[in-house]
């Protein structure tokens, strides 16, 4: 059976275009959107990561304009802001530049929403940082889904954040220190919390198969969402590229890592590739795969896709693999 394609709520850029770069233009958003549509991603959230205030002032209006564009509107679900309200602690902040991380603040978020014309639909923050709980309450009350990410919150803080309105965990299993206490750490509580859905990068590099299996059992099909977390290096040829004042290596396997380190630097995968890796684990039926790659992200955002955009190819499932029709 043909299907319109997948939904990605964490897409940082592609084919050399970074949604957090100061050279972003409407035409570059168009180029990424057309590429992804032809690759099986029918709709997505352009994700803006931690950066200078000038970048937000410049790029959020560009993305808002893209969402008013007749061609792009059917593909763009709203903006995902990953940062700048995250933990500044090394190991938790990941690839986010520490000099641009700021404390959560309702007035600052209001300014972001003004620049974005109210189109920030998803906000990833660290719940333990001073000011986070009031911001979670404000944002969630005003239509933005709030997610935990790049944080080191303890159980009590996470419980308080859920009570304040947080509903999601961003790239669970990633964005945290490599070395953690085996029992007292943020991972187990987030897996165990039935009030939180979670998004997972199933590109074959970010998470091992056994973790994905455990996560599926903990969150269940209902609360499991696949994302690509793809960066601007995705869709390019293997090689060495510049990324946030660092060199990263895109390997032939698709893995992106900081040069001369064991650390990942985002994903190069499309949703089609992420869904095929997940399918290869033989953990889910075709219907369940569509649930985690299409239905759940739309349900989280309270959105529906009324029809398949004309420029998006159908996706079919055959021999335990997805393919473009």
C-alpha cells in the first residue's frame, strides 16, 4: 500500500543548508524542502539550534516566511528550537556552542515567538536550569510542546517539569555524558515516565539495536517517535567539512563525527533511511512503523496532513523495507 511519506520533527538542515546559519535564505529552505520531499519526508520541523541572538532575529522570520509560502507551507509543521535554554555543562550540551547558551526566560522566548510569528511549535530545554519551570508552564500553556534535552536534571526536577507541562524527551539516549551513574541518571526516569513521549535517532549510528528494543518496550508504540536529527552535512559526499568552528568527517557509512574524536556530530540520514534501519531490527509491524514515523509526531503537535503534497512521492513497504514509489 502506498503512503504519503514520513514526518520529521528534528531536521537541522541538509545538502549544505543549516537552518541555524547566518547565510540562510528562503530559497535555501526551498531547496532543502524539495530535496527532502523527493526523499520521502513529506513534512518536517526546521530545527534552529543554539546560536547568537542575531541569528534568531534573522532566521526565525525567514522560516516564518517559508511557512507562509504556497509551495512550502504543506511541508513545514512549525519551528523546533533546540536551545539556547540548555545545560552549559560539557557532556550535556553536546555540539551546542557554550558561549550562546542562556538561562530560560519567558520574555526572551516571547521575543523569539514574535520573530517567528508564533510558529515555534517545539522547544527543547534543560529543566534543571534556573527559569526553566516558569518557561515550561508559559510555553506549554500557549501552544508550544516542551521537551527535555541536553540536560542533567534529577528525578524531582523532571517530575516538576512534567507537572509544569513538559511532554517530550529530545533524542533520548543521546545528548548526555558518555559516563553516567548506572542508577542515578536522567535516562532511566525518562524511559520510565508514562507521561512523556520520546524522540529517537534511529540512523544506525546514534543508538544500538538493544537500546532501541528496550526503549520501545518502555515507551511503547504510542510514545515512540523517530527523527533524523540530520545536519547540513547530510546529502553531501563523504569528506571533511566545517561545522561550528570544528572539522567533522562524513564517512561513507553515513556516520558524522568530530574529526579525530569518537564523538558524533549529528546525523546524515533521511527519515527513509532511519525508518529502514528500524525496520531491519524486526521489532515492529508495518503499521507500527508508520505509527512511529508518521502518526505520532503529528499527534504530538496536534496536526493532520489533509492530503499528500503533489511534489512528494509515495512510499511503499515491501520485503521489510521502505522505498519510494
